[in-house]
C-alpha cells in the first residue's frame, strides 16, 4: 500500500512550487468560464446517473466530490490567498 501511495504522489515527480503553480494555472484558465461550467455539469450529471441508475454510490460520491472541486476550487484558493 505504501508503494502505491508513493507511486501516485505527484510531489515525487515535480517540486512543490511547480505543483502549486500547475493547480493555480488550471483554476485560472481551464476551470473558469464555459469549460469550467461544462466540466462541473458533466461531473454532476454523471454523479446522479451513477447514483440513481447504476446504484454505484461510491463512484457517484467521487464524481460529486470532483464536481464540487471544479465548482468551488478557485473561490476556495482565492479565499486562502493562493490564487
């Protein structure tokens, strides 16, 4: 399990400031405007579809969390002073 966590750790491949810059630039460009709304709506619809039709509540909650992150990620970073 520890090997798996080390393998998916992004800070193993890039430095901390570069990782923060990557997320800042994503929230400043891609996750705003039309594409941000489209991504959030698609993730929310996928979450509801998985929860209601497929009865896969674990995947539905994951996609709901991703929709929340896409929606409220930039304002949260702005509130914390990171963006």
